[in-house]
C-alpha cells in the first residue's frame, strides 16, 4: 500500500517537473494517449 502511494506521489512530482501533466497516473511512455481526450474536447 505504501509503495503504491509512493509511486503515485513520485510520478506526480516527475510529471510536474516535466510539463504538469493533466492526469496524475498518465503513462509517461505514451503522452499522445493522454492528450487525445483533451484534443477531442477542444
């Protein structure tokens, strides 16, 4: 449980350091999959 929480927190910190990703659990390897819903909504 603690390791999962640490993984989420560290990932959110990494996302903030890079580009402030809109989804905290977004896969880093596929940013286009993350941007797809927002591109459709825009």
